[in-house]
């Protein structure tokens, strides 16, 4: 997931390593992403030809390294984002990462990802419902199961909304925002 996020952060244009680690950390809900994670990934991406690096002047006169996504890197990112299986659907982080990048994916791919996640959520809801019916969960266990079911219902409602958005053309989305 870290690699997808770092590549995606370069979609809007070149960035310094420090900016990448700050923005990635923010997306993950933490502080900065650790150097030991960011820079080895950037080196791997450069070796693969997915990104390029050039020196650029910093704000205080120092030289900083600026990373840019290559055409190959963009293709790889889109291919990896488009790859989404039943097993992938169980990962909320993988799902939400892809939804966040729906703008670069084809409409059919967006719909397939949403359908896969919905299918996973239905199966999870059935499993948790069966657990509720067949076990004495006690007060707190019952609270946990109830909360899990509420979360599933809320995500299913959100997915229905996103499916409607994902099925519209760009012109439809712009028009809807203007209203």
C-alpha cells in the first residue's frame, strides 16, 4: 500500500522526498512516513524506471532531490490500482486507496472494485449476523457485533453513493457540483 500511495502522490507533479513522506504520513493518519520506508521505495521506483529524480534548489540555498512520475510509472500505478480481487476486497485500506484514486481509473474498473467490496461486505455481514444468532456474546460482545454491523451498513450506503458518482461522466459530476 505504501508504494501505491507514494506513486499516486506524484500524479500531480514533481515532489521532494520530504514532501512525499509528510503527505504519505498524513494520508495514513500518522506523522511523517519513516525515511527507512520512503527512500528505499523511491530507489526501487527509480531502478524500475517508474520515477525520475533531478536536483532542484531548496528554499534555503541547499540542493534537494525532486522526484517525478514517468509514463511507465503512471501505467504501472494504474495497472496496480486496477488489479483488485476478492481477496483484495477484504482490505479496507486497499479499497479506500483505490476509491481515492478513482479519477485515474476507467469507469468499468471503478464499478468492479465497488462491486467486489460490496460482495465482501455482504458476506461479512452474513457471518457476523450468524455469530450474533448462534452465540451468547454477552453485553460487551453484543455491543461490538452491533457496532461492526452498523459500520458495514454505513459503508454499504456510502458505496451505493460512490457507485452513482463513479457511473457518471466527468461532465455530469461537474454539473452536479455546480448545482
